[in-house]
C-alpha cells in the first residue's frame, strides 16, 4: 500500500539575478539553486528567501521554482 505525500515537500530555490545573462559582475556562468523543505499547509504560496549566491558573490532573493 502506498503512503501519501504528507504536508512537507522538497522545493528548489533559484537565484533571481543569475537568470539575467548579461551580468558582468558574476564569478561564473550558470544559475545557482538551493533545495529545501516547506510545509504545504502553512505556506501554500511560493517561497522567497534572501540567501547567499556564490555566482553573484552577494546576498540576493531566491524564489521557489517547480
């Protein structure tokens, strides 16, 4: 018998400034992502956190992607 998923799901957070390809202040090319958990019942909307991006070498907003 299969178990249900429950309230906690794994999500990916993507850097908002790494999406811009013409940024000359970046250390490397590409997009940086974090993975984390979130409770679906407490936060049904998309998550936004301010975290450190090693590509941009600064603290920027990371948004949830599917």
